[in-house]
């Protein structure tokens, strides 16, 4: 009972999830201008694509944590 609950596959899934989340937040970034109205803040990349990528990352994080490998007879 002293085995670590997470395996190599769990850490790979968690790593991919972190990269997806970071990619989503990078996609949300853009120029910051306070002097005039910038219609780029309503672009498809910022409003739709970035939140979907972040959500996929968060879902994959949960899957990576809860993934239980099949038991093998050794």
C-alpha cells in the first residue's frame, strides 16, 4: 500500500494539460491600449478559441489525475 498513486501516464497527461492551459492563456493575450477602442479584443481567437483550449486543458487535467491504470498480474 506504499505505492505512489500516479503513474508515468498520469504525469504525461498532466503535462499535456498544463501546456494546453498555457497555450489558451497565451491565445487570450494581445495588445493593451487604453487610448482608443480596439476591436481586436472581440476576435475569434480571444473570445472563442482560447477559452475552448483552456477548458480542454482543465478537463484533461482532471482526467490525468483520476486516470487509473489497468491492473496486471505480475
